[in-house]
C-alpha cells in the first residue's frame, strides 16, 4: 500500500478500486501534473503479490469470502422473496478479480439504445473505438478488434471443449443454428465460444492490466487500500473532497473532482447517504437533501437466470483442458414484443465449481439478457447509512421476463433429452437447493479430500451421482412436472430465478431535462459540481453480455472525457 501524501490536495479522488476505478487511476495519472488518489475498501493486489486464487484461469476467487462485501438482495421484492447473499467484490480490481472472466461486449443494439435514451455520444459507433483500444485480442484482429490494449482476451478452442458443450454444438448445428466464432463482432443468434479475460496461464484483472509496476511507480498516483469512504466534503454546494476511514485513522482528502466508482449497488447507496437522491425518500429517512435527483437507486437491472442441473456420467466428464470455466453460450431471440434481438442466452456448463463433485455436474442456464424489469437500491427503513443497502431486483416486475424464462425450459428439455440419449448425463434436476452444495465451496484440505472421494463414487455408481445432484432440486417437483405442466414451470421460475452479478443502471446517464437521469454523458452528477460517477450504475440499460468488459470501456471513455475537460 502506498502511504497517503502529507498534503491532502489532489486533482482526482477515485472512491473504489474496482474494475472502473483501476482504469481511472491509471489513465488520469498519465498526465504527470494531475495528482490522483485511489481508495479501495478491500485488499490491494500489487504485482508479485496477487493471490493465486485470483490469478488462476479457473475462477477460484469466486468462492473466497475475503474478497466480497457481505451484501444481500431480493430476487424479486422484499415482500415476496427471501433475502439472499450477493456477489459484490471488495478487492482491488473489483469484479474482474473474482468473477467468471467472461468478456462479452454486448451488442450494437445496446449502445444505440443508450444514445436513444439520452446518453449522447454512447452509440455503438462511439464506443467501438474504446472496446478496440483496451483489448489485446489473442484470436481475432481486423477493424472490430484491438491488439495492443492492456487486457488480453482469448477463447476456448471448440476442438478442446468437453463432451457436453461439444454434443450441444453438434446437435444445434444439425438444426441449422450457426456457430459464432467471435461473439464480440458477429452479433447473430447462434452458439458461440465465450471470450475470456487472460491467457491460458493467468486471469487478466483490471488491477493487473492497469495498475502495473510502471503505473504504481508514478509519483502523482497514490493508492490506499483497506479504506472506506465515509462522506463527501462540501463547500458552497460543491463537492471538494471526501472523508475516508483509513488503517491509520480518519482522513480528509480534498480534490478538484471526486469520482464515485463503487459499483451499481454501493454507489447509489453512498450517494443517498450524502443527500443525493429522491427528496421525498431522503426526508422520510431523515437525511438533508443536497441534490434532488429521484433517479438515484432506481432503474436497477440485472440478468435473471435459472439453473437446470444434471449428473455428468463418466463419458461426459471434462478431462482436458482442466482449468477452464464455461466454454460456450447460445444466444437467441425470444420474439417477445419489445425485447429486441439476442435478448436471451443459454449458458452451457460442464463444471459448476472447482472441486471433483462439481466437475460431474452439468448445467443449462437460461438467462434473460435484455431484461424488461426494473428494480431499486435504497436505504433500509431505518434510514441509517451504516446498514447495507436494501436491494430489490424485481426480476419479474415485467411479465415478459417471466414468460421468456418459462418458455426457455422447452429448449433445455430438448438439449437434456439429447444429452441423455448420448449417455453423457443423467436426468435433469430443477435446481433450487444450492445451499446443499455450498459447504464444499471453500478450498480446504478436508473439502478436497471429501469431494475427490465423492467424485470417484459418482463415476463408479451413476445412481449415487444422480441422487446427489437430485438433492439440489426443488422438493416435490420432478423434471417431468416442469416440462409438462405450465403452472409448475411458472412456479419454479418465480421461486428459483437468480440474479447474476451484473448489476447496472442505478445512476443512469441522461440529459438534465430527464427527471430520472443522474449523470450526464461525461459522468458528471447533475446539479453537483465536483462530483462524477464512473461504473456500471451509469448505464441506461444492462448490455446483452457480462458487464466486466463494458465497464472497462465505460471507464476508458470517461477517463478521456475527464482529461479533455481539464486540458
């Protein structure tokens, strides 16, 4: 950890060292005259000291609670769904250090929609140059790709896919479904090879890609980890810095601009605590109104998913390559009115976690990639900002999302029947009791031994394997019930849909005349001089893809806008 300077004056204070924060710190400190301070609540991961589970090409860090905030959320509303743990990173590099490393851009439709919604300068033709500049694509070149950016991107060779995704590819190909080799340039419906962050030897995080030894050695960049932003500093209606709880005690850092980059759940929670939000709600919570922006915390979006699991028989177990995560994804269009092309996806996995049991569990996961539903991040009823945010995804708030998930079960049934006919898997299980497997998530010696033994048993006695996977299923509901009975299918969707870790939209971009917009197209908070937001919360809609790559693009583009504004 770099020690804070004796002088608290900075040009930019970046609150949050996640995916976007690392980019901002690196790019804004390129100009030697600008002093930049990066604050991260979690641990730092400097070169030479990056934990092995973060560097691993399989996302082992996903299961490490040391890298996560203790947040919970409701898949629907607080009134009709339980509160369950969420994955929200608390480590340098943010989600790029713990998530599945999938690097999808989304589709041109997403970004043209941003521009149509009032985010001027964010159409596809505007953002493509930034996608190209940040990447070093190891598989493709040409006008759609870059080869000199800090972030390596590769794809699993389909010739080396495990048996389950290979069989799915063959089956879909026989039905005329195209193979999409490059899902970041070819935006058709089809089965694609997923792009991954990093090489075959290590993960590429925002911290390793952007906070290199050269960047960290800059005298105008300070990095303080293990520190939490407590409040903004104000003078005459302008933000002039932040109060931060550091390992050395509370500190106040003054700055020309403060950039909040805490992610789409914690950024709105922090702003609400500072009096920036819907004035009626703030008054109800007993918080003085600094800036009446009713959009703060609203427009929460995420990708909703279901999981249908199957025991993988010996012939279908993934052998080589051993250190990979998901290989393939089917992108398809539902035809649901108003939802556009490529609005759905089917994740195809043959390894659910790091251990031997999970290597014998396949999953087919329907995902709503263009959600119509909108949720909310707010303060708890008590109004205290010390409590974690109240997160209500409201994933079925729009009936189209429920219909799309329910209809996707038919596709899963077709593929599951095919896999069973090839003796690769056992009977499908509507997955609901995930907690039954959670005890094996942590990488301990006892878990390694136990899962290795049970994995051997699952191979030797397939009925035992089916029973173990069956224990993850919805009690009292068989696969046949789910396929044959629309009411049972709808009930399963309502009780078992899961939000992915693709939070977005809670401080969305838009014009000052848009009453629900929070920031302008350069991330400046409307009506609050000296304050910007730069993370997934400013996205008007969540892209049709995992959010890590779009967040890198957003941060690169905003960093350029900030530099230009101060030139």
